[in-house]
C-alpha cells in the first residue's frame, strides 16, 4: 500500500529553520498533488503548502518563509521552514493524492512530525 513517512521535526528557537521531509512509498508521486498540513491540538487541520507538477501554493501565514519542493529521484516531498515563530508550533503532516492538480482532497496521509518553536 501507499505510505508517507515524515521526518525532520523538532524544537527550534524563534527565527530558526527546519526542513521537513516526507518519503513516499507504494507509488510514484512525481507530478501528483502533494501537500503539507499542520494541526494544533484542539484545532482544525490547516493547509500550509501544496504542489502539483511544478505549481506551488502557500497559506498567507507562511508565504515568504516556507518553501515546498519535491525530489522525484527520491520520491520525496520537502518543506523548508525559515524564520519560524511560535505560531508555527504544530504537528505537521504530509499528504498525497493521485491527481495532477490539487482540489483540497487527499487520500494518503503521513503520521505527522512535531514542530515546536519557543525560546
């Protein structure tokens, strides 16, 4: 079956950076819609960034600070997060859908990786 495995979360001080990775197994996702979401305990899941083919889209709250990318040779998705602030603290999930455009629906999800930003 399809599996997504995130890594790269951790604790960082405000202004710091982290790079999240999501390794996909079970199918080749080179052009499909993939995304990063985040969720704070007790709140709904929020889309952070999406990529389909080479087109990207970001939540307003992360524009200019986060960059989504993919490495097709490694069948992996990444999220480079710079200038982090405490409001970025959340569990981050990667998601994938077997479709070359994004419509907000995803069939495949990872287990999540925690990002904590505090001084």
